């Protein structure tokens, strides 16, 4: 191992300092042993030995600093150093990467809805409920999936969210869990916010599995627009689904049917003139009024009616006419 004079001096200096440290530790240990002895002579001998180690340690420290400060110059006076070429370090500039400023996009304000609109059951539909079973609040429905047909297990075939006319029937398939038999469930179909079809009945399926709601309308009623299906258990909304229908709905075609011409035969008109009480035979006047021939319009069928002769009575009797009403929800 080749060492120069400077390295040798530094090594000797460090070794001397380490030796002085070891001597100090030894003296400290001897001082402790002497303090525990009760015999005066042995205690004095140990204390003298300890102080001697301390004195030697001081000499070693002084010698170490003398060597470190004066050994190298004295050596160079005895042994002249040979000149050695000194390499001058050249500074190599390292290219720095300058970042290209990038444009910062201005943040846009995204509107946040303060309130979320929850679908509600219309009162006119809830009045048709027939179930008396309390719905299970833990019942769940999955997201609705729409298709034109279903498999035997009520799974959608080629599901989509956009359908093109012509359309006849659509199915809204879903999975469910924790349902109770007899619970009233309702499916409502909307087009652009307008109710076009709904079904409501007691639940007759299992507690979990797959189910569906279907809507069948004439082709001309499937107008283009955005459709939404809302599912309810009792009056509690569970899930919704949205799909779109594009294309024009087919136009209905009507084929007129001509009915045969019906000619009516004139009937005699019977007029009864009531007589005074006590008269046994009423006076009867018979007048024959000819009726014109009528030709029925297409798809119209005329049924001849029979005119009954009124029963003679002194007091007229009023008969009320029955009225029938029907309401269609579309």
C-alpha cells in the first residue's frame, strides 16, 4: 500500500488519539476499583497507577498534536518532494432542460343540483291498489334493461337504449330481491314526461330473481322521443330506466268496407186518441206515412227498430235514460 507523507502523518495522529482515549478509560476503571477497596495501601497503589495512566495519556495527546503540526514540514526539509503534474479540472457545462410554458385551462363552473327529484306515485294510480300487504322496505330492484324480446328466464335479448321504428312491444327487464308475495308493484311508462301506459298489481313472484314489465302499443303510438320507465313498490320508488325511439312511427291504413244497400219498407203509423172515462171503445185513426229509401254509408249497418204502441194510461210515466261513462288513460 503506497501512502504519501500527509496521509501517514494523519494516520499516526488518529492512532495516538485513540491510544490516549484507551488510557483514560483504563484510569477511570482503576479509580472506581480503588474507591471500593478498604485497605489503605492497596487503595493508594491503585490510585497511583491510575494517575500514572492519566499522565501518560496527556503525553500521548501532546505528542499527537506535535506530530500533526510539525512532522510533515520537517519531513519535507529532509526529503525534497518531487514535482507532480497537477491536472486542472475543466468545467463541463451540463445542458439544462427549459420547460415550455403550457397554457392553463380556465376552470369551468359545473352546476350542481341542490335537490334531487325523486319520482312520485300519482294519486289516480294509487287509488287502484288492491293489495293489503305492507311492502318490505329492504326490497331492491336493479337497473332496468330494455329489449324487444326476452328469454325464458326473463333475460333481455340484444339489449339497447335506442330503438328504431317500427316498434310493437318493448320489455323492461330487471333483477330483484327481498320481495314479499302480495305486495303492490307498479310500472309506469312515460314519453317526454307524459304517461302513456302503466300496470299495477299484487306481486305473485318469488322473493328474488328476474322480472320484467312489458308495454304493447299500436305501431303509430310509438312516437320518436325519450321514454322513461319508473318502478314502484307500494308508493315507494325503486328504480328507473331511460331509452330513446328514433324514426317516424308508421301511419295507420284504413280499408273501407261497403255494406249492401238497405231499403226500408214504410210502416204504418198508429195514432191512439184517448177517450173520456166511461167510453168503451177508443177511436183509432190510422195514417200511412211513406219513408224514403236510405243508403247506408261504408262500415255502417242499420238495424230496423220496432215501434211499440203505447199503453193507454191516464197518468204519463217518465222512464230515466241510463248513462255509461268510460275513461281511458294513455
